[in-house]
């Protein structure tokens, strides 16, 4: 497991600094990275119970062996993971940062730890002569191990200083990468983190008077919002009162018009009745 290598390096310091294994390959790092991303989903689908506390209490070598076997099993059984590894394996592989004259490989992972994959003399294959530039990783050795050799910037610098006077091309190239690429970037991140801490400390040390002004401003803002809400409520009530009065006035107007119509009709009926009475009297005369 690539991520497990980082943790293994830290624990390796307590267990002797070296984890010995058989048959581990750089290609396995790519597979492990992909397996870890889909492990939770695979376990949920299979209803597998996993006790992380019990796993953490196992010996380091046992944990590494379990993860390695799990990786191989998933690669054999899971078609989707196998297709991803096949199509994206070259993109996920961790390539060596450099080599030393013995053919040992140095890897830098995302946690800025420098891991050394050492090989036995029988696994060198005679490919590392003095001053000869290595163009490809050595043939897979029969036995190999891992050790975390640097975590802090000082430890990285110590590794580079170890090869300061070396005339071997691989070791000179490794030292150049560390001093010209890794250490400047690491130092830049350290400086950035330092500035951020200083800025946070500066803000934390700001007098309470400034905080009081902020609180007063916040209270004033809340007061303005409250007054605006009250103003809007008053306008709403006034608008409702105006609508009510307009509705009452319209109702009163309709009532007056209706009353006028009724009175006019009664008046016309009385006039018609009077006219009929007068015509009847004239006929009788």
C-alpha cells in the first residue's frame, strides 16, 4: 500500500526502521492506491465488518502483508478495479526519485517522507558501475525492504549531504533533485505555513477594543435591520387600512346608488298611479 508505506515508515522507526517482504513491486503501489479508493464501497457491498482498532494493534509486518494480499485478491476478483489499474496504472505508479550506487531506490510520497527501497546484493544484476548513469530500475531482486530515511527538511538535507562528494552519477543526480527541487519547495511550504501561523497569532493578539468596535457595528447593523422590518410592517398595516377604507367607500357608494334607484322607481310608480287615477276621474265626469 502506497499510503501504508508512509505510515509504515513512521512505525518502522520504532520497529527497527525496516520492513522486509517478498515479491513487492513498484507496480503494486499503483494498484494499492486504486484499491484503497474503492475499499469502503467494496466492503459495504459485501457486508464486511472491519475493526480498525483491532487492525491497528497488529504487528506492522502483518498489516502490510494483509493489505498486500487484499490488494491481490481484489485485483483478481474485481473487474472494475483491474480495468482501472490496467488503463491508468502508469499514471498512478510512484516512480523513484533516484538511486544510489548499490541500486537502492528512493521514493517521495505525498506526505513528504523519503522512503528507501533497499535491495540485496544478489538483486543488483550488475547494473550500477561507478559513474555509469542508470536509465531504468534494476531487475526485481529476490528480497527487498523499505525504510523511512527522511521526514523533516533537516533529514532531507542530511541525505543530500551524504552524497555531496560522491562521483557516482546516480547519487549526484539524486542529490541535485533533493537540493534543487525537493528542498526549495519544502522550504517554501514551511515558510508559507510559518507566515500563516504568524498571521493567525497576530489576529489572535488584536486588542479587545477592536473586537468591541466590531460588536458595536454588528449591533448597529442588527438595529437597522430591526427598524427596517418595523418600517415595512407599518407600511403593510397602512396599506391594509387604505385598502379597507377604499372597500368601505366603494360599498357605501353601491348602497347609495341602489337606494337612489329604489326611490326613483317608487317615484315613477306613484306618478304613474296618479296619472291613471286622474284619467279614471275624467272618464267618470
